[in-house]
C-alpha cells in the first residue's frame, strides 16, 4: 500500500514531452548485499510511481531490473533469494543507468574476465555507471577508475587503497562523482546516490518527495562524512556508563565536566575518567566534545538557527570555541559547513 504522498508542485508543470523511460539495472551476484540491490532500485521505482500518482507522467519514468551472472534465482548474503530476469551477457545497448552492487561475494566475482569486459563495454554505452559499496572493486578491476577519485565501504578502504594505488581513494565521502562514473560508500549510501540521480533527472522536489516516502533524509550530499560521531563511538559495556553516554547525547548543554559526570555514576573523578576511557576508547572530555560537535553539525544541516544559537544549543559555548572544535574534528569551520550541507544555505543567516 502506498503512503499518502503530499502533492508535488505542479508548477512548473512540464510542457515539453517527458523524457523516455529510463532503464536502470543493478548488477548482482551470489552473496550480494541485499540492501545494495534493493535500496537504490526502490528509490528509482518510488520516484517513478510518485510522478504517476501526481499525474505528472503516464508512463514509467524509470524501469528497474536486476541483472545476474546468469538468468534465474540466486541467494544474497542474508540468505534471501533474488531473481535476475537476464544475465549480464544478454544485455547490450539500451540501459540508461547501470549500478554494480557489493557484498560478501565481491571478492569471488570482481575479477571475472568476461564480466569485466562487459563492464568496460557498458561504460561506453550507458549514460551513468555507478558502484554501490564494495561494487567499486568491480569498476576498479575493470580499469574504469584508473587515475580517478572513488570511494567504497569504510571497512574496505584500506584494502582498496592497497590493491588500487593509482585510484585516489576518498574514504570519508558518501559518494564520489567523476563525470559519468559514480562510486558510493557502504550499503545505504547507494540510496543517497539514487536520490541524487533522481534529483539530476527530475529536480529536487521529486527527490525530496521520494525521500519522504521512504522516510529518508535528503540531507547527505556526496561530500558528507560516511558516518556520524554517534555511529563511530564505542558504547560502554557497563550499564552506568552506557546510560551516561545517552545522558550526554541527550543533554549537550548541561554541565558535562568530569566531576559532574563522575557524581552521576557514583565514582571518584579519577576512577571515572580511567574507567570511561577504558570502556569507550576515548576520554570523557573528548566524548563530550564529539557529541557537542555532532549536535551542532546536525543543527547546521537541518535548521536555520543562527551560529550563536547553535553554539548555545550544542553546548559548545562561544562561536570561537565552536570554530576551533569544528576545525579540529571536521577540518572545516561551521559557516562553511552550513554552506556546504544545508539544503537552503543561501537563504539561511
């Protein structure tokens, strides 16, 4: 059942004939990561359906399909089964966008000579060629990324850099665009890329409606970091400290000094600092600063609060303290961060 969609803006309504249906194919293989395959294809399919539901288009804007090593069923790494209507060798011209998934089976298939020859041929035929997650290994083995920038799943960045030293790896990027070639970070980053491609084709309004329909954020441009501080941080095993981490994240404006935090878990400041560092992998002060920077970062991306208000709400204090923390943690001052990542940066103070 489709959720109720808010109406897309009818103005400007297309007056010219809409572009032909674009065929989007995902190359998959046994032991593929299921989300690499289904996430991006669902974005294209949902965008196509929204255009029809809003009466902006009668036919499909996108037609999606899975290409396998051979036609027929195969099993993803989750144990679920996928079905490929066609094997890649059956596909010549006609695709608009070709994506290559990643996953546990990448290592087994990414150097398959006939498949690499097919990818090189398709690179000259399709409008866009993209990899999702460790699908970048296929494009790299095919020589398509030579001398270019690329990214992949963060856990495979070191292996990728060692194996392909002539490719400029950008390990922190959500996705990297190099002309008609795209590579993404891990798993759900493929959905971020798919939204960006929908935006390229049909504008921001449809991409935003698609993101809303899928309960996603349309907030992660390609230059954004692969994962947030909350994802990167280690959770303590001991319950009082784990609960304290949650308190810090929920109350960044509070007094989060070591003596105050130590009192909350009934420890001496010295013992608390020692146990916290051992459990979490960083000092309490560093954890607090990371949490406050993450809070400020989110506010800069999602709100129009002034920089002074962001300082106060995040607990970072003064604009100068926030600037220093951002430069240290993110390598970019807060104002430029907002310019880069706020969707309506030009209209924000």
